[in-house]
């Protein structure tokens, strides 16, 4: 009996010293209503995404239409409409995340309340165990003339209480983990909310940019088809000059590539700069570049990067950690003649990446960026037949910002095929 009494005392001390936490019963009606609203928002988002995909498919067909002022204005309006879909999706996404945060707050409160209740129950159970243990003191048994059978029965009761205490502590520890997870989820949702708000704000800026683009086009052409065709001829002549200039400079730099200084090519060394990547034109001499060269559209048969499918306003991600060494907007120097809005990042592995034809960039020269960080949004600035991302990979020691003879500050370097580092 003395051994059992000692074990019981140790058990009491153990349970009293344990850190207790837990989970919660839900406020069923309010919680269910919240869940119903969240499900509704999810359905609305899915419907808008499906509508946007259908619209994007139709939009892609318009990219090959004849080059007239009317068609160009329609394309700009279509891009605006497409962007408005994305804005609406993000607006509903913000509403959904706010509801999810409210739901998690409710979970956290309920869990904390249940922990308090379980602690009170546990404290009463421990007190009961203590009283039972004291009553079974050998001296008390003798003085009160308690029968041995009754004492043994009480001991069995103590053992049952001890077992229940262990189960309760396990339950509370599980609830503690649950509470920690819910708090973590809540913080993650708050971070997601800020990211979506930022993206929404940036998308609204892009809308303003597109509206300015429409105004610029109308001003340059004075709303006249003849003036538009003259503008196209001038753009084409200028673009051809710029293409030859870039090709000449980069061809000379290729001789400086040191293969031993390049990182070993392996899939995943660089992150794809867009989600769900689709390559619309590869690197080097491709069937498309060859065709355009043969018909006189391109002045060189080689493509110095890859083109990736990306509707206007698509987030563009840094391919790897690095430093932003250049940003710019070449449309200020040669309207629709070159890379348009671009970002250049020098990485820490002798590779440098160029992201071109952006509608908006949200980094500046000197910024340190992380792999996967949003640096801008896709567009069709510069020479682009439609929204997409032009992605070039350079051997870092050869990269430089040079002064173009016809298009202001120009990023050039010895280009490398990026696909072995991406796939």
C-alpha cells in the first residue's frame, strides 16, 4: 500500500507540473454560416477563372488579326477586359480570406475556452485524487476502522482516476498542437491577404497604364488609319536596326563565355518565372525565328531567349536569389521597338536573367530579391505581338547596360539557353 501511495503522489506531482493546452467546441450556427459564405466565394472565384480562361482563348485568336488601328484598339480593350477579370477574382479572394481569418479566430477562441474548462476539470480531478490518497493513509485506515476490502476498492478507484488523468493530459496536449496550428494558419492567411491586396493594387496600376497606352496610340496616330500604318512602318524599321545592333554586340560577347565558370546545368537550378509555364518560342534558331528571318521579318535567325505564354497582368517571379542590376522602359526611347519595360537580376552563380515586355515592374535597381519573389507583371510593352514574357539568360561577366544608338539604355550580354536550367 505504501508503494501505491508513493506512486500516486508522484502521479499527482506529474500532472500538476504538466503544461496544459487544447481545442474547442464550435459556435455551430455562426461557424456554419461563415463556411457557407466561404464556399460561395470559392464558387464565384472558380466561375470567374473559367470565364477568364475562355476569354483568354478568344483573346489569343485576336493576336493574329491584321494590323489596323481599329484592331489594335480592340486588343487594348480586350487586355483591359482580361485584367478586369483578374481584378474581380482578387477582390472576391480578399473577401474569402477575410472570412477564413474570421473563422480561424473563432476556432482559436473556442480552443482557448475549452482549454480553460479542461484545466478546471483536471484541477478538480487532481484534488479528488489527493483526497482519496490521504484517506488511504495506513493510520487513517486503522483509526477509522476501514475494512481492507473497502480500502482495496478505493485503491482501484484511484487507479481509474489516474488512468483518466493520463487520457485527459494526452487530449490537452493534442489540443495544444491544434491551437498552435490554427494560430500558424491564421498568420499565414494574414500574409496571403496582404499579398493579394498588393497584387490587386498593382493590377489597378496596370489598368491605368493600358488606358495611357490607348491614349498614346490615339495621340500618335491622331485616330487616323493612315497615320497608324506610317507608325507601324517606322516601328518596323527601328526594330530592325535595334535587332541588328543587339545581335552584333551579343555575338561578340559570346566569345567571352567560360564554360568552366558556368554552374552545371540541372533542372530546377532556376525557377520558372511564370506559373504553369508554356514555351511559345525556344532559344536560338527555332522554326519560328527561322520563318520570320526567311520572310524578312527578323534580321537574324536566332532568338536570344525564350518566350513564355503570359496574359497581361500575370505575376513574374525572380528565377533565383540575386540583386536587381537594371530596370527600365525602352518605350520612352523607341516606342514599341525593343524590350519595353524590363528587369535584370544578377544571381550569385554567374548567371543573370532578363525579364522583358512587362506591363509593370515593382522592384528597383539595387534591390535584393529572393527566388520566387514577384518582381513585376507580364505585358506587351516594347516589340510584342501580344502579351508574353521574354526571358533571357546571360553569362554574368558579359552582362552590361550599353547605350543603344536608337533606343537608350540597352541590356546586352552573352546569351545562354535557359531551358536546361529550368526543366
